C-alpha cells in the first residue's frame, strides 16, 4: 500500500513525500518582488514533498492582481533565489507557478494603463484585487482586447524566458498555470475563445497556444522540470465550455509524449464542489488519466481540491501519485507532520489571506510551537 508519506520522484525532482503545497496567492509582493517575508513563509513550509509557489507573472502584461510576484526581471530572480535557497537549506523542493492572467486583470495593473489581453474581446465577469494607498478592495475586471495573431509568439517567448529565469533563481522546476480561467485556459475553452484563426474554433486550435508554451518550456529547461496545472470543469473566473471531456482528452494526448514531471488536476470547482460539472455529463477523471497513460504519458498524477487526510490516503493508494493541499497549508506550516498524527489543524484567519504583513502569513505556529 502506498502512503502519503512515501518518497517519490517527479521527473528530475526527488520528493520526500507525496504531499504538495498547492499554489496560493497571498498578495504580499509590492512592486512584483517577493520580500523577506516570502523567504520565511516558504521555508516554514519546506516539509512539503513539493511546494508550488503562488502564481507568478511571466510579464507585466501577465499581471492581474495587486502585489503578486513576477519572474520576468533580474531583480525578481535575485529575490526568488533567496526563497529557493532557504527552502533547499531545509531539504525542501520548490517549483514556481508560471502565470499569465489574460483577461482577468484591470487596466490600472497593465503596462501604460492599457487594456488586458485575451483570446477574444469578452469580459471575464469576475473580480480582481487592487490595493490603493495600502487599502485592498475587489474590482470588476476590465474589458480585454483580443490578441493579434502576430503577438502570440511573444507570449510563448515570455513563458520561455520566465522558465529560464526560474532555473536561474534556483527553482527545481516550473508549473505552467493552465487552470482557473487564466490566459491558457481562456484559449482552451469555447466560452472565452471565439477566434477564427489557427488558435480558435476546433479543439486542436484552442489547445495550440498551451501546447506551444509547454513545448517551448520543455525545450528550455527539460521535461523533467516541467509540470502543468489544469482544471477541466472549474467555472473560476468565468471559465466555461460545454464539452470539457473531449477537450481535455485531446490535451492529454498532446502532453503524453513530452514526459513531463507532473500533471496537476483540480477536480471540480476550484475551492468548491468536487462533483461540479460543466455540460451534460459528470467529468470522468479516471478516464482522463487512463487516456493519458494509454497515450504513453508517464508524468506523476497530482490531484487537488478539498482533500483531507482520509481522501488523500485513498487517492494515493488508488491511482494518484501526489495530493496538493491549499487552504490547509495557509494555517499549518508543518502540514505533513500534522497529517501524519491526524491533526490538530490551525484554522486560517480569513481577514489576512490576501495582502497585509506577517499576521496570517508567517505567524501560524508549528506543532509544539
Ligand atoms: C488564498 C488562495 C489563493 C489561491 N491562489 C492560487 C494560485 O495562485 N494559483 C492557483 O492555481 N490556484 C490558487 N488557488 C487554488 C488552490 O491552489 C487550490 O486549488 C484550492 O484552494 C483547492 O484546494 P484545497 O481544497 O486544498 O484548498 C488559491 C486558493 C486560495 C484559497
């Protein structure tokens, strides 16, 4: 029987256990540069088999929220290097989640105050988070403009450069954020992609940008250091598609030959119902994985959304390789030790999740602390 606490290798990355810290945006990086607080926050959580960082913008255009970090400039690389050094000093492993928000942004966060970009000029109908004069507030996302065909190679290049920067910053690898209604997910789904060129219409066309991005990153840093996050049915940020199964089965066929380190699947609505469905039939996650394996895919299978210890143990004993925990890691820096002894668990303070200082970030006690 496989346990959550058994070691495993994800591509080139040796993990001490099968417990991952899911990516968690915390809005504490003013000027898009992680601070000393990030060094402490992530090193406190180094007992996770794998840390996936908070979503991190690949470019200024990829920004959609106040005070989220980036990985496009030399200063950001220097700041992240201190984080990866601290995690490695404690024996942990850490990959960075590479993010372009697409239409989930606000003019005020974009270069020159311009419109955010998207596959098509369709507003996300969701909210983003702004901080003005130190005060945080939620605001409607702005109307995006459709990306020109000629701009798409530049987006792929921004991902490639971000992946190179990540390795220079000492990360063990990257997770491509292709979930939760952000840019790559916007291209994948018919609700947000109304293009009539080679990047819209058919499933093959809608998946094209994501496939190009993953291939460019694999070429740059190696498949053994590359993972991807997908959320086949989530409605997050206005994501919608009535036929997710054939879409994501096609995505699996494209990813299978690449030999990625891991595939990270959010089951259901992110942070919500695990049995959430888009379209007429429940999504078949086992079928998705079986199709991936049948196509020769060998990446580790990481699952997420609403897992507790019992559900996670069941999953790794069946067919998942790694379980990612989100909210539990906010308030429990030593989550693996707590899972091992069946708790107790600290409760997160809802008022200090997005933005702010050390309170609610680095001050949650470890067991015996
Ligand atoms: C505060 C917060 C921030 C999040 N930030 C991100 C993010 O940056 N990238 C991402 O892919 N998902 C993000 N998520 C989703 C989580 O990674 C995870 O999918 C979700 O919380 C469900 O897992 P859980 O039930 O273990 O918390 C965030 C969730 C929360 C609660």
